[in-house]
C-alpha cells in the first residue's frame, strides 16, 4: 500500500516510511525535518497541530 508524506507529498512505500509518535507516516528523507514541527513535543508544535 502506498501513502503520501505529509511534508513533501511524495508517494512512499512501506519500506520508505517512518512512523512518528504523533501517528503520521513520514518519508525517511523528511523524518528529521518533521521532528521540529511534530504536534507531540516538537519545538514548533503549533504548526504540527494546524497541519492535522
């Protein structure tokens, strides 16, 4: 099953995704960038909350 990364919108396979503690599947290349705006404990958590 393919899903899209919420950051880059790239279609990714199960092997290419990481699951964040907020519950979103993130592309392996975007995972580090997501940490800053993650709704669960990120520095810019307000941005992540709006993205939901």
